[in-house]
C-alpha cells in the first residue's frame, strides 16, 4: 500500500490538471490519470459496458479523488454548488443505453452531498463521433451544440462542477461552460476520468504512470467489499475503441 501511495503521488505530479479558457473564464479541471495503457482500456470498458464489477471501483476511485479535490471548497456551502454531467446526444444514448458522465456525477453528488442535475444541459446537435478529429474540427462540431436543459433554472447563480469521462481537446467541457455562463451560472471546476496526452509532449513520469496503473487494479480501492468475487480484475478491457470527447 505504501508503494501504491508513492505511485499515486508521482501520477499526480505528471500534470493531471489544467485549465480551459472559456471567454474571460478559466475552467480548471482535474483528471485521475492519462488516457493510456491499462487505464485507457478500463475507461473504455466503463464507457461502453458499465458492468457493476467495472463501474463500482471506477466510481469509487473518482469519489476518493474528488473528495480531495473539492471537499474543502464546498464544505459549508453545499447550497451554492451543483454538479452537472456533460450531455450525450440522444442517438448515442439510445445506442449505449446510458450516459457515463451522468453515472459519475450521481456517484460524486452522493459522496459530497451536492445536488446533481442530469438535465442541466442538453445536446441539440450531433454531427458524428469526435474521435480522430482535429482540435479545430472538434471545436467547430461542438459550437452551439450544448444548450441549457430542463434543469437550467435551478443552476442560475450557482457554482458548477462539470463532469465528463475523457478530456481530449476540452471541446465538450468548453461547450458546457459556455451554456452555463449564458444562463447565469459559474463553471468553477471540472473532473474527468482521464485526459489524453498532449501531442508533442512526453509524460516525464511515464514509467511511474505505467507502474501505478499496473498496480492500480490490485489495490483495495478497486475491490468491492460487498462481494468476495474479484474475478472482474481478470476481465480484459476492450480493444481499441472510441476515444474521449
């Protein structure tokens, strides 16, 4: 466990945080890890087939990290904050049967004692998957694609924590932040499972990241205490699949 804690510290030092510029607003985000290797396969599994044996430990890990990221900021001011997941296009939701960011948001809201508004935003335009698109193409596809949803009146004047699964260029979170600003809310932070590595930059601690991911799924954080069955740890992740938005 001590060795795992050291690897977690190194992973945080890699730079799993950053900010997105949304007009005059800087949206700071935090990610559990880099979208690479074992962690990428588990995130894809969560997105495509959220079986309980995969979903439960991943959601617990996000809750554990989010408590460290946000608990001090929201303590005593729960009424001022709200959690809103990134919306999914209706056609994609029908295909998958669920919205991964919404599942993450509900788990996080329960842990932090914050209200969650699954319909805070809605996706009004879908032009196809963002996978393989350039930054410019992604931004163009998401421009005006997210608008306030049926829960929008409850968000006015609140600070928002935006939730998504994977951050690539940030186009989805930026679109959500723009919709929030337009209705009078303040996008104060964002949390994602993973972010892709920036092109042209090598992770200085990549070996440490790989060692961390290799041990991550044998840690107590990824065991379900309610069930003695740990066969899920041997369950292979999917092959190459869609990448994050």
